[in-house]
């Protein structure tokens, strides 16, 4: 599995998960990782076009969303979907996948 694929002027990231005791910490960890992947691909969070977010429990929405809202640059909020889903491991509470312009 590739963490990032660059094609046709876009950067496609695979679903990113992170370490942390709760959804807030995991979201911060994931977004730091997304920043790194986008930087290596020659773009940044202001160029994100869409995001898909999966939560193991929708009760974590407010915690995740507070971190997300503080991270997204003003005026550059992408299209976004957020759903509840079983994740790959019980230790994960959040998974985020983004597509950005290059």
C-alpha cells in the first residue's frame, strides 16, 4: 500500500491513522502525518480538495472536529465526509484520507 500517490496534478493519500489515547490526540497525530506526506509530495494542507474521515464512535465527532477546525487554513476548508465505521484495529478511533492539488 502506498501512503501517497501523485497523479494528474493531484496527491492522493491513503487512510491515515495515528497513535494517542483518545480521538483528539489521534487526530493531531494524523494531521501532523498528513502535513509531512503533503510536504514530501510538494503541496500542503491549503491545497486539500476533499477529505474522508472515519470515526470508530460518532461520540468522538466534537473532539476530532475541534482539532480539524484549528488545523484547516481559514478559507481553505475542503469538501468533507465523516462517518462512523469499524476501523482496522480497536486501538484506532479516527482515520483520515485526503486528496490535494499538487
